[in-house]
């Protein structure tokens, strides 16, 4: 068993070295981008939103053809090909954590799970029907760009704990009514 662990550690070290070599030219760009999305300066969120807004206004104004849109999408995929390997491990840990919580909710409280999932999907479907696709994409991209900074500055934790407190209050009130 230890030999297998040693081999996997060697493979991880080798893959890390290869990734480091492949990303050599992108190092400064990635570091600068990381500083911006983590809001190291107070004006970074505004700059992020300004750049995102300008990009989406340009797309809306120019209304590019299918080929132009496809070309731009492929260019973005090429850029993501360089950036994703550095961001994927963190995202993967968080996604696995959320998935485990969702599975635990399904096991412990199946009715609550069903109601939550169905109501969430209905809300998303309704929002998708009411909001223009480009504006919805703008909101999603803006949120994803601001997410690391909000996480770094504790905004997500603050509002998640507030939401938990409110939900717990509602559940306690419901329990008191049932008694």
C-alpha cells in the first residue's frame, strides 16, 4: 500500500512540475488576476464590474454574428485552458463539499431535500424565462468574478450565517406552532 502511495505522490509531483513549466509565461498574469479577483485594493471590485459591463455592452451593441461569437468563445476556451488548471483544485474541493452536504440532506431529510431542489429549480426556470439571456449571462459572469473577493473578505460567510439564523428562527417558530 505504501508503494502505491509513493507512486501517486511521484505522479502528482511530476504533474505539478509539468503544469508549472506549461504556465511559466502566464505566472505574472495569473498572479495579477488573482490579486484583482481577491480585491487586494478597494477599487478592484469596481474595476472588475466596469470591465465586465463594458464587455457586455459591447457585445449587446455589436450584436456579433454566429461565427464571430463562436470565434470569441473558442478564444475564451483557449484562455481557460491556461487558467483552469490552477483554479480547479480549489473549486473541486468546494464542489465536493457542497455535494456531500446535499447527499446528507437527501439521506437525513428527503422531503426537505425534494422541496428545496424542486423550488430552487422552479425559481431558476422562472428567472431564466423572465430575464434576457445576455443580461442573465452578465449577472452570472459578474457574480463569478466577484465571488473570490467576496469569499476573501468574508461577505459570503456573513450573509450565509445570517440566512442560517433566519432559517433556524423560522424552523423554531414552526416547531412551536406544532407543539
